[in-house]
C-alpha cells in the first residue's frame, strides 16, 4: 500500500493587494508591513513543505490580487515554487487573478512579457471546466481542478 499523500494547501494570499482602500483602509506603512508578513508566512509555509517532506502544494485561488502584482512578487513566488521541486504545485487561478491574455500564469501573456519563467513543477488549471491530471510520481493519485479563465461579471 502506498503511503498517504500529504499536502499543504494555501489560498487567498492576495499578494500585492492594495490594502489602503476599501474596508481595511490601512495607511501606507501598515499596508507594506502586511505585505511583508504575507510573504514571510508564504516562505515559512514552503519551508514546512521541505521540513515535513510533504508531497506538494495546492493553491486554490487568488494567489495574486488583480493586475497590480509586481514583477518582484512574481519572481518571489516562482522561486518558492522552484525551491520545493520536484514536488508539484497545483494552482487554480481565482477571480482576483484569472487566467487570461495578460495573466502572469499564461506563458504567452503577462509572465512572458515580464521575462518570467514558471518552474516545471507548477501545474496551472487554466480552464473553466474541470480537468484531471496525474500527480507526478504517484500514478494512483490524480488531481482535478478548474480555474477562473477570465474576470467576467457573474451574469456572463
């Protein structure tokens, strides 16, 4: 019998969210501090993947916040993904970071325009319909997911 699959799941990181408006309305200094704290928590989560010898990571939506994500943040996230390779990272784009033409997840879109190359251990669910893919090195395990393919109003 194969050993149980052990994963880390994170969601709604909303990296580079503007926290100075809306309900939070933080000051600039506090907003920058919250961003640093989110990145440090993310880094510690990926440390845990290695320390606990977990099998991979599931990221079900809203890793980034809209188009405001910076190239530095994209590189930070890509480096964290690469750091745990060959363990897979399965990512489903959410309504705040949909997969579309300018999406940083799209190899022909925003990522390429910024000179970003996602590591090979990243699998993006880039379709609105559910798709199933095999877990690398675990033929008895599959992952099924879908992503937000475009940021459209809900009535469309």
